[in-house]
C-alpha cells in the first residue's frame, strides 16, 4: 500500500533527509537490508525519529515502518506493543486486503488508536469512498472521512478538507499552495460528508451534541479537532485521510493529523510491568527506575547485535548495566 514510500516522504518533508529514497530504486532510508532493497518490501520494522512543526509547536515523532507482507506478521505484532498510535495505509484500488484485516485485528488487541490513510489516489481505478465502505464492512471500523478528493486517478492533485471546508492544492514538488474555495459543483457532496463528520462527533460527545443541535454554525474548527482527538484516543472513531505518497501529495495534512489526533505518550495509561521474580504488577510512571521493552533485534554489517527498545521510564547511559528479566542476567549497555 506504500508504507515505506510514505515514510520516505515524511522524512523528506520534515527535513530529516534532503533526498527522497525510493523502494523501487532500492535506496530508501527505511529498507536498508540487501533483500529489502532488492525486493522493494519491508522485512523488518525500521525505526527513525523526526520533528514536525504544527501551529508553531515542535512535535517529535518516532516512526516505526512495519512490514505489510503476510510472512512477517510477527514483526508487526512486536511493533504494535510499543506504538502509541498508528497510521494505517490502504491502496485506493485494492482497498481492504486480507493482510489489512490481520493487522487491524492485531492493533485492536493492543488498543492502538489509528488514523486511516488511503494512498495511491493517482492510480487508475482509485475510489476513496469504496475503500471507506470496505473499512466499515470488513474491519467493522467506525470511520469518518476528513477529506475528499476533487478528482481521482491520473488527474489527482487536490483535495477538499472537510474541517476547514477549503481545497488544498499541491505543486509538482509536493509543496502546498494557497487554500482555495470549494468549486460549486463539489460543494453539495462536501457538505454531506461534513454533516456525517459532525453527526459522528455528536454521537461521541455530549457537549458537541448540544452545540450541534442548538447552533451548528457556531461549531469551530478547534472544537471539531479537540472532540475528534478525544474520540480517537478512546478508539471510538478512525478519521480517514487520502493522498498519493509517490507523487508527494497529502503528506503535510497527514503530519498535521498525527499531531492533532494521535496520542502523546502522556495521553496513554501508565504501562504495567512485572516485578522481577514475582507475579506482582506495577504501574510504570515516567519517574520510575529504568524500564524498556525490546521490540526488534538486528545485526549490523559487522554482525554486532543491535537492540531497538522503547523506553517507558528512567534514563539509560552508556556503560550502565540493566537486568534482562527474560534471562535473569545483567546486560552492559
């Protein structure tokens, strides 16, 4: 569905890289293994960090690009345990594929809040609303569109933002041009889908419902975003966006949506840990002693073992020793 291609665009537009890597050229930042570069698929979960400035605040994002291929399901499972939120990709033509269903069920098991992203909107046969319906019927997801394409297929280069009710356009380099008014022939469809969005939010939030029935015109963009954020964090709604990552379209609104709707670590309940050599569980607070969960083991080119882990509390410095509760032995960092 284009996960690695999208991640490459995110790294480029957030300024982490200065050249876009391509999976089909075998030079993407996230597919570094020889097999991955040759086959153009992600085999192990790659992790990287980048920053995005949303409304003058700097957000730090840790991105894990997980495999989509059915043979590497266990890699996805490990990554889901350490994720706070996820962006779930769908192909605009293929829609919900069997592997999408597998991963969706895994994510539900771990209660990971999600944003949907319908990619490859520039392909012949792209159908955004069809994918939306499939997400409802096959995944049983409570989805709501935040955007609509002005045109689908080869002519795709703009979308309607249903929150601001403006058209977002891109140039060939993927830079956002000034927002424009919705063309009259698309206005009615946009209003119908905006109505569906407000209706869904009214069903999830009492304060929103009151305003929706009393004075719908008074509902601000900020109120929509804050209400939707609460619903996403509660796993009650899955907002869906769209774009064409390969053509650099749809990336900036998606990055904004990650900042708007997906949880920061502080939004999540404290993770539970097992006290070593006992059955007792404790809540891990950020000021607790060092605790982390390893989610990936890799070998570098000199055959040294690299361990990727998510830190939940405390600090770690080079040269320190930590307990590996699985083996009961201390490991030097």
